[in-house]
């Protein structure tokens, strides 16, 4: 059988030299990578405060690309309506903690709602504690409550009547998203107060039952009393939560 290598010794030498260079190059490359990894690990060991941000960025990158979704589930905490009390200003944290104890709801979701109420207060010109008092009176901060008349969610908005307001948020089912229900409820309440000539009491009565409502069975007084308690809590006054 013809053997091309036996006919050309120089070719064998050239091949051996090329193979030796490839092995040497690969060895140097691996050594360089190993050195860089060692330097990186040493840097992380000396600067541990950088480890968590790097882990979070890597996790975000992997989740965005659906990498290892079975072993690394999506971070649903990012979608949760919840924040830590320590992330709130002190007065808001006092209110959130008080409401959580009174209505037996976890403080982290309450903290998120308190923060959102203050955001909505700036745009609607309604007091944040009034917004929270309405939620407390209407639903006791349970986002999935539904009345026999069809009022739904935290602020017990009549979804059938105000369905169009939910369109920007994806439709009627958004009524059961706590923050969305809060925003829509604030818009409805703000319009009710304007419709009743700026009267807070008349606006609350209209929010409760529209034009047909003449007797509120103490609803308005209950909302305003709860607002006054929240004002006292935020001011640091001792206020019973029972």
C-alpha cells in the first residue's frame, strides 16, 4: 500500500512541528484562562460586596434567555406586590405596620399599597390616608373580595360599570391586581368628588352608590374615622389597632 509519509520525511517533520506548536498554544491559552479565573476569584474574595450584584446580573441574564429554567425557576418575587417595611419612609412604615396588625395582612404587601397610595395622592390630590381608609373600609385589604352587586377588589370598584378604565391595564381581569384596582379606584373616587362639587363627604357617598345613594349606614363616617386614625399613626401617636 502506498504511504505518502514514507515518501516525504520533511512533511512528517512539518506536521510534528505544527502539532507541537498547536499543543503549546493550547497549553498557553488554558494557562492564561486559568490565571484570569484565579485573579477573578481572588478579587471576589478580597471584595465580597461585589459577589451579590454579579450573581444577580448573571441570574437576570440567564432568566432572560430561558437558560436552565427547570433548575433555575423565574424570579416571581419581582412580580409580587410587596416591599420591605425598611424601604419605606418612617411615617409610611408606621402606617403599613399598623394596618398589617389591624387587618391581619402581611406587612410587605401592605407596605407596597401604602407606597402606591402616596404615589396616587400626588396625582389625584387626594390624601394618601383617605385612599387607604377607603381600601380598609371596602375590602379590609383583601384583593379578591367581590360583593353581590359586582364590586371587585381592594377598592370595590364596579368593574362592569368601569370596565373601560381597565382597558389600559389589559382588561377586566386586571381588577384583581391590587395596584391596578387601587389606581382605578382612586380615579373613580376623584371623579366622584369632583362631580359632587369638591365635597369629600358627598364624593364618598357617590362612590358608595352613585346618584341613588341617600343613606350610607355610617360608611362616610367610618372612612373618615379610619383616615383620622392613620393620620395619628403617621404622627407617631399611640393608636389601638383593635
